[in-house]
């Protein structure tokens, strides 16, 4: 089947973004304590000459795949050694520590399975460009073994005609350093746990905490609660959620010499957050003209989702925190690029079916969602959602949507919101503006085109998009053509 096509003509670039299984990071290879001691014994019983030759072989084999593989081995040795009861290992020669660390290191291919659901923003560095050019950053959801997903970046330059030339992609990948938050807010945690229906199970823990508390104090309160109260599987799950929430508010930083394409925002732990899904980045301008970047995404730990917010000014240092309030309960939140009538504004899909809009005085707290749009056309009868943050035009806020139709076909559409009151839909296009072409239909999730955000440039809408949750491409539209295709809607 084929939907009736819109009069808006999509212009696809030949450029394709494909997953690259050679882009790998290192992770710690965890074993139980008994097996750790056995590995230590086996390695330390090697003759010194044999151990030295083995270490050289391992380093030579992996040095070209990572910037500082010896540092990786040393850090992993230290992490494993911290959990052991024998202190003598601390005095081992460096060579033995490195060799031991190599046994507790593994490689993970971050995008071996898919590279999809992109968003695009202008780069903070616009120096050295020709007239009409714009340097941009494209974010992607990268998926590897076990469907663990992370965020990766590419950079390029849009020319005056809305076509993009990408910068070379580094074969190396680097995880960020974590900068732990010193304190947490009891009020914030209580609100989020209440939203998740688990506050009654954790009230006894919070009675032992000050209004601002550290991770260590939370751990002590949990142990106190366990010692004085009967525990059930529901209590265990609530405590797991509490740990997950604490570990979901943190800062990360990359060294400034790490190329943008080498940076990956990776789940911090397979037990805490299993996936970072569908980051929707937007360049935000405040009332004073100051600019920063926000990215809304969904954290997933295997059984629960958690809407999160990334904040950065330079794509080197990222502050990551949890979105609070009953409006922050589902996937697909997308922030407006500026305040509306003095308030932050957010597009959401609170019930997994319809598009909503919310306003807030605090970017971290969202509630009182208002229904903006229900499925209306046959290509969106199952559900609709946003395809990134609204884009400001002189005619109104251009909101790209995605719709799910028969046989779970995903297409992309567009509606127009009032500039001053975006709760009003003032225009619509009855047909999707982007439909999966035949060569885009097959992949991890067939029959899907999807985007997490486009941008306007020199009269074009430039939209990176994913095909069948596997790979990505770039399409552009003439903005005026798109606006002219909008059918005005009268107020009810």
C-alpha cells in the first residue's frame, strides 16, 4: 500500500549514516569475587618474563583501538581491587596491575546494530565559514549488543542550499568522565517516587535523611530501614528504583581534545540504566539572549522508563538530571527553543497516543498537560507524537509529527501552532510529508521513518531521519512550500 503523498516534495540527500561495528569502547568485565581471586592467582603465578611478554602482546593488539589502553587497564585493576579483602595487591608492580586489569576489560561495539533517531542543532563554534554556511551537530541513538543504546555525535557544514557536508568520523570512541553530584534533594526524590507510585515504600527511608543528602547518607538510611522493617520484593524494587534515581542525576565531561565524533554518552551501568533513548536536542535561547543546548531523552533500566534532561553549552560537559512532575511520565518530550509568555514549554505524549503541551516556570518540573492533538488522519490512527522540538517561523511554530498507521507504518507529518499561544493548532497537512521509500522499509523495525529534530536554514527545513530503526539519512524541504501546503484551521 502507499499513502496519498503530500504536495510538499522531500529532497533526500544521497548521504547515509550507517552503523560501524569497528567503533568500540572499553567496559569493565565483572566477575564474582571468588572468580576474581582465581584470576588474580593465575596471572600472578606467571613467570615475570612470560607476564611481561603477554602484557606487551595485549597492549600492541589494542593500543591502536583506544587512546590510552594502559590507563584503561590500570583503572579497571583499581576498580576490581577496591572490592577485594587482600591489601597486598596494592603493592604489586605496575606491569602486573596492567596485566591483571586487561583480564577485567572488554570491548563493546556501541553502534554495531543501529544508528538512528537523529536530531540536529547548530554547532557552538561558527568560525571560519563562508557566507550562507552553518556548522551543525547531529546526534544519533547508537545501538550495540543487547540493544543497549547511547548517544553519539557527528559534525558537518550546511551550505547555502541546505545540503550537508560531513566532517570525517574518528575511528576512536571515548566515554566521558563522571563528575558525581555532591548532594540530592529529598523534595525532588520524593516527588519523583510519588509520580512512580513508590513513595509509600520509601517514606521510612526518607525519614532518616536531611533535606539535602549524599549518596553515602542514602545508603546508611537504606541499611537502617532494612534492619528495622520487614522487606518484601516490592520494597526491594523500590530501593532499586531509589538507587537508579540517584545515579541518574550526574555530570559528565570529555577532555577538550577529544573529537566530537569520538564522544559517546553511554549508560553508566547495565543495572542502573540500560538505554539512553531518542535524545531530542534543541538550541535554547533565554530572555537575555544567552544560548545553551538541552536534550530530552528516555532512560531505561530494563523495566522502568525515566524522562531525563541533558544540558550543555559546549558538548564537552553535560549536566544530566531527571525530569519531575506528573507530566514527566512517558516518552517523547520535546522542549520549545525559547520561553513562551515567560514560561518554558514542552511538547509531550503523556498517554502514549496523543500529543500534549505543557508549560512550567521550572525546566525540571512538568505537570498540567493539555491535549494538543489526537490522531486524525488514517496514517496516524494508532498514535501520534512529535518529531523533535517546534521550529519558529513567521507563520507559527512548525511542529513535525510522527504517525503510526496500518501494519505499524511510521510516517512524518507537520502541523502549525500559534506563535503566541501554541496550545492552538492553526494549520495542518492532511498527508505525511515523509514516507518510507522501498529501500528504507527493511531493518530492525520495518516500515519506519522517524526523526528527533530538524532545523531551518536559508529557507529550507533540514531533517535528519532514521530508516527502519537501523540507519539514517538527510532530507530537506523548501520551507515556503511546506507552509503553503498548510490548511488553515478555524478556532472552534
